[in-house]
C-alpha cells in the first residue's frame, strides 16, 4: 500500500474494524488485527504502591496534547528499529488535528521526559506507543491516561500486543471475536478525551 493513501478516513475505518497499521524497516505499511488481542481492563488496572507514591510526589507535571507530534517522534527514535515511519507520524498528526489522536506528556521543568499517544474512537482508546527518559515518567503518563479514561466513561483500552511490562499493569489477552464485540460497543459511546484537540490540560501528576 502506498503510504500516501493513509488518510484519516481510512485510519478511522480501520480502527473501527479492529485493524491498525505498522511500518516495516523499509517504511512499507502492514495491517494487523492480532489474535489474541491485549487489553487493559479499566476496572482492573494495577498500580504498585511505589508508583502511586511517584504519581503523588509531584515529580512530573502531566499534560494532554501539548506536544503530540514530538511524542510520536521520540517514540519512533529507537535503537532497535521502529514501526513508526515518517508517513505514520504525518497521518496520525492529521488525526490529532481532527481530534481523534491524543498524547499524554510527562515533564520535569521544561524537559519532556516521558509520554504516550494513541487514538480515541467513541469509548475506545487504542494505545500506540510510549517512551521515557526518566524512570517512571511513562508509567505516570499511563496512570494519568487510565484515570482520564475512567473519569470520561471509556470502556476499552486496547494495547494491541502483550508485553511483560503491560502485564504488570493488569493487561490480559482475549480472543479476537471477544475483542471485536467489546470494540463495537465501546466505539458507539459518546466519550470525549480532550475538550479541544490541541488543548493543554495540566492536572498534577
């Protein structure tokens, strides 16, 4: 598929069907609908006591949508290769400008030290990638994300593929059919992640 064809309408249709793109080392796009699918049940999110203390310490300031493209760019900057191609960054930035893709950033003073981004569709949030430059910075961003999703009535947090890191937060794998059934319900919910696509909401971490 030509990366230039990765338009917002196609991306939103794909996510609504449980499908998402990743780029290989050459930049060619591939499409995935994993079986099983990894999700984090929002009512069973696990936060360790140490992480709760870190969140409460005020070490990191957390914002929403302050640096979306920058978060994507840092997520893509990996020594072991990345599936986040320049074309994907461009396309998801367009989704962000339309209000469907969002970032959560963790800051120390003026330095961006952690964050994550994903796509929001109704009451479903599709977590795409996260990074940290200081210990626990991305974890604090994830805790903030889950708290916001719960506060705003979301019912599905899709994390795509299981990892040991996500498992510590309560991630589980479910069959594709079960995932698609949850997605159909969640995507029809009238949830709003951010009041404005580029708005900065800066509650304490």
